[in-house]
C-alpha cells in the first residue's frame, strides 16, 4: 500500500485503501487496521498529534494485524 509521510514523533507514514488504514511507525513496525472509515484516515493525517489520535481513535476501536 502506498503511504504518505507524516510529521510525528511516533508515526512515520500512513496509507489508506478500501477501509484498511496502514500505519508505519519510526520503529519500523507496520500495522493494518481493518474497517476504518475514510474520515478517520483524513482526521489522522490532519491532526497535529498523530500518536494521540491514533491511540484514542484507532488502536482501541478497530481490529488490526502487524504486517512487518
């Protein structure tokens, strides 16, 4: 999946396609979150605090799997 680089102390890049939100962390880990509405992706890439938004609005809400 194509990802866009973001400015964050924790998140390196974010991608979205077909309800899958893909997040690459600075550690090198990549996670895919399932059944994520597009507006959540839009809010994530536009919020000033990517890590806080991800923790509150994505990690605790959507199923995920680590892809690398």
